[in-house]
C-alpha cells in the first residue's frame, strides 16, 4: 500500500530542502538565468519606450507641418489685405510688402522652432528604460559583492 503524504508533510520537506545551502554552481546558474530574464525585460521596455517616443516625435512633426500649411494657405488673403491697408495709409507698395513679409517670416520661424523642439534626439531616447537598467545593474553588483 502506497504511503499518502499530507500537504503539511510536503511543505515541511520543502522547507527543510530550502534551508539547505545551495551549491555555487546552482547559485551561479540562478543568477545567470535571472540576469538573462532581466535583460530581456529591459530590452522589451526600451523598445516600447522608443516606440512611444517616435509617436510623440511624429505628432511634433505633424504640428510643424500643419503650422506651415496654415501659414501658407490661411494667411495669403489676410496678408494681401494688410499690404493694401498699408499702401492706402500712405506707405509705398514695396515697403508695405516688406513689412508684411517680415512679420510672416517671424511667425513662420516661431511655428517651425516650436515643432522642431519636439524632434530632439534626447526626446527619442528610452530614458525610463535606461534609468531602470542602471538600478538593476547596481542591484546585481550589490548582490554579487
């Protein structure tokens, strides 16, 4: 007749085995396995973060392009009206055109710089994943020393 063990007997045996010192080979194997899983998880996190950052950069580029389109199409009639108004107030047609053109270029520069500021390489870097990697590396170094 086979002996039946209760859950308490099994748990007690596992606890006794757990308390035994593990061999160096077993510990090194566990460390390597855990480190491998950690690196894999960090790479996955970094890929996801870069993907998120690229999405944000695309939105910034879309904003800049939208600004340029609006500038080119939406202000043409208004700019013409301003030139006409300046000419009617006594300013020569050439000077009125220079004044309006200069103001338009200034506004375009503000829109382009604003959109381009969202396209910096540092905004694309996986900063959260790198920070977590540094923490994990420090933890592993601490455990190994």
